[in-house]
């Protein structure tokens, strides 16, 4: 980090932390008591703070990483500063843990952008800082900075694991991946993603060597035709089944293999991936979740994905390959028809934005979910098009992880999209400064609206005196 860029980054991070601290104070003035899932998280953390480590709320579905870390931070701080009484492990004090995670996420996002795009000398330090700030205030993630939820810590350890993986420190990466798993079990997918990075890099090197032997073929691994994809998959299988290659890959990825093995042992002993209340978190093949994620990404990345150039390029591709797109459309319609599930929470809980998305869009007419298929196809094409700078093996590996982390979820919940979105956004080419500024402005507007609704527009349910608030 050069001198000017270092000063700029320090200023951006300090300014961001100051604004976040002011918002944190506003949240805690308006909302002193635990709200929503905090009703389970806060008492559990307080039990750990008081040394009651065998106490467990059966309604909690995640492992106790957040509570263990909270107790490990708050108790020494209380001793150091002489805090006593209610202030120790209070709701506000526990929420402050996520404010620290948010600052850490800002720094990690910057380091990841620096590492991933290190070969792109055209990217300025200002652009890196701007993108780091934008992703740090990504609305769905930033909102939970001010509540005691698992999301900021889950993102922190997963991004940290990814950074260590990119630097080749795989033992540290696996250890951090374990910490992420302790915050949310589905983060094991991103441990596989880190191992997949190593595999994709090695396979891509072999693929380039193979292509160099054939004078009449290009080195580019992503031409886009179906026959090319078949050839690439065939090469991948042939590479992986060779004992020499397999031994090399195992030697490189053994820390991740150990962690994934531990995960399967946990699932076997636990009888499933969910701890606590499993009735509301049943796994299923919910393929439209991928379509919802692509639409979510199109919405939050519209400055990069929804441009006149992209639309024109998509229409040209559509005209060139009508049979392929026709087949994709038929498959998509079938997946929407046979694999759309509606969770009871989605229909009943009017505090979440997903409730209104479903009611205002999908419940307007039975045919709406089918009419949206062309939007999904464009979103998927545009999404894949922005990843063309990555190797085809990296892209295949990312899409496998994306399917693994979205499709089994029955509940449509925007929080489940945070990590796959951030990893996607970190890996696309840097857009123009204008588009970066547009993206930042859009995130600020969305955050202002979300915070205003949450803090100021409260409501009550019939036969209940509790104040309810709108949230992600």
C-alpha cells in the first residue's frame, strides 16, 4: 500500500467507522431490548458470559461461535475497564461486537481486492478504496452490523479464510474456515470454495499447457459453445483421475480435507446440519433459489450488469444461439414448476422485505413466476459474462458452491445471499469510476431507506403490544 493510498484508506475506514458508530448509537437509543432473532442470541450469549456453557436454547439453529467469541471479548474488556453490573454482556455491548466485525470486513475487502486484482495496473488506489467502502456498506450485510446477529462475524471469518487461501497459507485458511463454520454451518461450502481455488489454479495451468501443444486452438478456456464445455469437463475428469495429480492436490488441500471430514462427522453425529429447531429449516431441492439470487445480484449490481451494452450483447447472443436459449428456457420453466417451495415464514412474517416481494410480485398471479424466467435468464447470462476474466475451472467451481449454498434452502432469505454475492463482486473486473460511484450512491440510498423504515416506521400486530419493525 503506497503512502497516498494508505492515508486515503485510513481516512475512508475512520470516516466509515465514525458514521457506523453514530448509527449504532441511534439504533440502541430506539431499540434497547433484543429484537427478532436477538431474543434467542442475546440470552444465549449472556449465559456464556456468566459461565453457563451447558445452557442452550433449542430454538437456536447455528453453532455457538458468536457466543463463545462474545464472551471471550466482553469478559476481558469488562475486567480491564472495570465494568460491572448490567453493562457487562448487555444487549448494546453484544451488538458492539458486530460493529468491530464490520470494521474488520472493510479491511478484509480492501485486502482481497488488492490481492485478486494485483495484476491490473490500471486500477487506481482510489478505485480500490471506493469499491471496499461500497462492499462494506452492502445493504443486506451492513444492516446487521447494528443488531446481534451471526452475519457480520460469519462474513469476517469467511473472507479472512479466503484471503489466507489466496496467499497460500492453507492451514490458517482452514482454521479460519472452522471459525466461520462455528458461526454458520453452511460456511463449510466456502471452505470447499477455498480448496477449489487451489484445484482450479492447478487444472488451469495444465489446461493451458495442453492447449499450447495444439497450434490450431486458442488458449482461452471459455469460448461459450456446448462442445467446448464438454471438452473442458472431459479434460477435468482425466486430470483428476490421474494418481500423480490427485496426490499433488491432496498435498496442497489437506487442511481443507480435514475440516470437511470433520463436518461430515458432525452431520452424522448430529443427524443433520441444523442444531436446535429443525422443523423450520428443512433442506430441499429449491432450484428457483438460484434464480432469486441472480435477480438479487442483478438488482444490487445493476450499474455493472444492467447496461445498454450488456442488453445489446445479450440480444445478439440470443439471436446467434436460439436453440440453446430455448433449451435453457424450457429447463428453467420446468424447475420453477416442479421445485418452487414457499416457506411458512415467508407468508406469515410481515416484518421482512421478502414478505412484500413475494406478496407484491409472485402472488399477483399464478403465471408471474413463469413470466419472470426471461429475467432470470438475462440475469444469469450477465452474471456469467462478468466472470469471463476468470478461468473456466474457477467459474465452474464457484457455480458448484453457489448451487450448494442456495438450492437446499427452503426459505427465501436475503441474508443467505450475502457471501456468494460478495465473492462474486470481488472477482469481477473493476468497472469504470462512474459506475463505481453510481453503485456507492445506490447502496447509500438503500441503506438510508432501510434504516429510516426500521427506526421510524413501526407498527403493531393485532392482539400484541410489542412494537414491530421492517427489516431485511
